[in-house]
């Protein structure tokens, strides 16, 4: 029992909740159950985030092309992720409340390099890696002003909305994972941090990812339109038997977007 206590406290349960649930066996203690659920969800999201963008990376490598992906939108996504990492570190939030942002940042940086590489600009991609690494290091250092970090986190709301403006080689698996993670994060951020700014960021992310998933589902198996757009090989969001967005659909996502 002592080994179990050492493993659970304080990683999953505070001392009082451990006694309440596993010593007194009060298994219907709602506040402690909420803490346990939030912690378990948080760590599950962090663990899952290690692989969440792998389908998109593999899709890029298989296609040998970054067609349909906007580098500018990716930079906005990096802005949002970096803000969450820096803000959460500065506020000393538990890693289970924000850890996936760090792993998503690393994967997004890799995708940014691949975008540049497949467009014949490998040198620019290496420069991007070096500059972003230096910037992230500066944001995570104790010298970064808290006001600046908070402002960066506040800028996440428009940055997230703007970065969800493309599909291209986006994997449907990645889109669904991002939606599920963002929805769960609204609950865990409120439960573990009580920070409304962090919760608002995840709520906006969930709404934007929900719109993107809805778009992918709505246009699933829609045949590509005839004409010049189809002849250019406009990429589909599913990377398979589905078609792209039909011309005149009124939606701005998907091809043909201006590429970064």
C-alpha cells in the first residue's frame, strides 16, 4: 500500500483524496473523483500527443509533397502552442495540464521543416529550426517577462482561429485527435488550473477543430469538380478516395488556398 501511495500521491491524487478513496473507500466522493478523472485525462492526452501528428508527417513523406499546406498558417499554430507552453511554465501549472502542447510543438516544427524541404528550400528549413529553437528557449527562460508571456497566450485565440484555414495534406486521424484532445482539455484546464484564459484557448481550439472535422465529413467522397482546379491535382484532406472541396461551396478551407 505504501508503494501505491508513493505512485499516486501527488501525481494523480492529493493526500486527502487518496485517503478518501482508497483508505476510507468513499468511492462516491465527487470532488476527488473529478480530480482523478482530470489527472487521468491529462496524462492520457499528454501520452497521446506524442504520436498525434505522426499520421500527417507520414502523409507528407509518402506524398513527397507539401501541396495544400500553408507555412504561414503553421507559424500561427506554432505561435499558439508556444504561448501555451511558455504561459503554463511561467504559471507553474502541472505538466498534466499542458504537456501535450510541448510535444505538439516539436511535431509541428518538424512539419514546418518538411514543408520547406519539399518545396526545395531545405536551407531555409534549417534556418527556421534554428531560429524557432532560439525563440522558444528565450520564452522558457526566467528572463522572459510574465506580461509578455501572458500577452502571447492571449494572442492564441485569434492565432488558433486563423491557423485552421487549410486542409491540404492534413490527416483526418490528426484532425479527430486534435478535436478530442481540445474538448477534454477544456475540462482539465478548469479543474487543474482554474485559469479562464487557458480554458478559453482550448475552447476556441475545439470549436475550430470541430469546424474542420465537420468540413472533412461533409465533403467525404465528393468527386472533384471538372475544370482547371481538378486538372491541377488539388489534394484531398483524406489522402485517399475522397474528393476536394467543390467549387462554389462557399468555404475557404481546403484547396486551392494560397500557399505559405
